[in-house]
C-alpha cells in the first residue's frame, strides 16, 4: 500500500509538471525514510526560504508561490543536499537517511538535472579518493590525460541527456560548471600533491598549457556561488596563487616568524583584487580566517595583525561575528584557563556544567555525533585504547547533533557506560566556545583547568 501511495504521488507530480509553463508556483515535496528531524528546511545560499514539517507518513511538502530559478539546498538535520528548482516545477524527492546521498532519487520536472547533479556529487567523492591514492603520482602529461578522459566522459553524457530531455539552458550550465570546476580543482592541487607523493625536492615543472582554463575563470557567477565544486575550486585556486606568488616575488618568504601571517595576508589581498560576487568574497574570506586561526597556531600579536587586515579587506563580512567568536574561543582554550562553563545533560536528563564535570580530577573530553555511525564507532574503539594509556584520566564523551532519545539508544546498543557520557542541546554554542574543528578534537583538563585545548584523540 505504501508503495502504491508513493507511486500515485509521483504520477501526480509528473502530471503537474506538464503545466510548468502555465504557473510560476513550485511544489517541492518528498518522503523521508527514517527521518532524523521533524522538519525540512529549504535554503538558497545562506537565506532560509521556508520550512516544512514531516508528517506522520514521513512526508513533507513545500508550496511556493514563486521562486528565483537556481540552486537551492534542503536541510534535514544533520544532512543537506542540493536541489535545482525553476518556476513552475513539481518535484518529488525520496531518500533513506541511513544511506542519505546514495538513496536519494528525484522524480518530476527537472528530475534529470537534479539526478545528474547528485550523480556528479557521488562520482566526485569516489574520484577524490582515487586522485590521492593513484592519480597525483602520475607525471603531468599522464595526469592531464586522465583528467581529460574523466571530464569528457561526463560532458558527453550531459550533452546526451540534454538532447533527450527538456533540460533548461540554466540547468545545463549549472551541471557543466560542476564538471569543469571539479576537474580544474584537481589541476590546482596537483603540483603540491605530486611533490608530496613522489617526495621530489621541488615542485615539478608543468606544461605551458597546464592552467590554460584560468583565462576563462568567472569570479562573479552568482548561479554557481553556492555550488560546492565552484567554491572548492576557488579555495584551491587562491591557495595555489598565493603560494606561487610568494615563492617568486616575496623577499621575506623565508622568515619563519611571519611566514603564516604573510601567506594568509597574501591570500586575502588576492581574493580582494579578483573576486566580485559579495557572497563568494565573504565565504572565501571566512575560509582563509578559519584556516589561519585553526591550523596555524601563530603568535598572538600576528593573529591580531591578521584580524585587522581581514576587517580591512572584508568590510561588512556576513561571517564576522562567527570569526570573532572563533578567535575568542581559541583564546579561552589556552593552557591555565578554566574550561568554559557550558551546560550539558546527563543520561538521567540532569543539567550539569563542564566545569562541574571536570572538577577535582583529570579529564579528557572527546566529542561525537550520532549522525555518523562509522565516526562514533571508530571513536569508541579509540577511547577503549586510551583507557589503558591514560588510566589516570576520566574519558568523558560529549554528544552533539543527535536527538536526546536517539543518543540514549546508541549508548545502550553499544554498551557504553552512561555515567561518562553527556549530551549537548546547543551545537552552535558548544562549537564556538570549544572550537570543535575537527570533530576528533579532545580537550584535556586537570581540576577544570585546561592543559591542552586543542588535542586530538588519535594523537594521544
């Protein structure tokens, strides 16, 4: 019966799509198997468009009077995925959250564009792995041939799909951009990964036309601003440009005391000089700031110089509050500071602060999310090892981004001692105050005083 109802729903949507040109109204609906949230949120860039509750039959529905044609994404916490929508669309999505991306299927108007976009996303995940294990070792010309083959295969299929369907020009350009920027990003990364993989002393000489695509780069394509391959390419591109320009033009490149500050200031000014689109500028500036603050533990005076430079070139950045909170969070996690007094919840649903949890003992705090089964299984295996290595520490797990009842079920299923586990209902506050980048981080305290605020459970 469930399958019959779903089939009827899909037929309804497909039939609605025939009236696509007669109305600007958009219907976006779907069925979620094993929902992880009570609602679906539709976003365009950083802007929330609407939200839809998931009903008792695990279905949701958006009725939008009119929209701007383009790329959106729908959030089903803690996951999200793209959806391409145009005026008049009637589109259905079905997925199982246990296999979120792999199970996702679109039906209705613009189904070809959306399914192919998802197919490119899944293919890129596999190819990213192959690049690092096999392809970056290749000599430049062999690498270019491999990239060309993979790219041409997808472009050929895209053109065939466009010829066989009613795909719009905007949809076609979005998919073509996804392909182009995916493979051009690999070229930006290649010289550095090739050097690392082959242990060559210097960067390998490249053919003169290796970066020939750069003359056609578009730094103001608002249709691609929030497309992951476009954004990831831009990050790699500016990293490459900054390194190369410093390597050839900067006299103080060998000064260890200022190297990280100098390099990241370089990156800020290159973005400022080339990128036009405001959202893309803000997002790239944010990436530079996070990379510098989190990965490059520079001297405090250099960090202050960087933040002033950031505010100068990135005026009215939409992420400025987040970056200032990150900076303050890092400052508050330095040795000899008291661990932030944040509230967490025990297995018995009692509130307690981290300061109270850490009082009068040595503690190693670690963090995990129920949304990633492999991640938390690996973490608990590692914690079992650390119990033998650190018998003088209590190992305290803090759960994030998981429903409270689901968290309790996971602990019971795995047989984890619940007295050493706590749950957080405020992911944003916890992330900012404890600087949870990456999720594998650990915080070590002695009587609630921080010993190491930026440890990692796999390097203890």
